[in-house]
């Protein structure tokens, strides 16, 4: 009888495979990444080219999985399409490069 209950309990929860580090992003995450990149590229198109550079782990993504990086960067993007500082395009360029590399 315990076996039957165990089987029913196990069947009640769908088994979802863990995301693979080298595989594609989940479709909903990929959609958010694409939207964030398009907003950022539109914002960057209105900016003059500057020589500012960024270095280090600016967005604190070292050691995170690909989907965690995507979600972190998408959540940090501002409504206008830029990241961190409205007057400096360098962080936005870096974020776009990271998102496109996922």
C-alpha cells in the first residue's frame, strides 16, 4: 500500500529536467533577453560614441549560470533601455555584449 501511495505522490509532481549550461535558454528567458537587447540597442543608437570603459565584474555575474545571468541583467535594465547610469553608455554596451553571448 505504501508503494502505491509513493507512486501516486511521485506522479503528482511533474519532473522537469534541469537546464543545461551549454543548451539554449528557456524560451521565456530568451524572449526577455531579446527584448532587453532591442531596448538597449535603441538607447545606444541615440548616444554619441564615448571612450568610457568598464572593467571587472560590474554586474556581479561571475559564477552564475547562464539563465541566472540573463535574469539578473534583464532585471537591472532601466525602462529607457540603459543599465546603471543614464549618462554613460559603457555599462549598456557591456550588458548587451553579455546578453548576446548567452
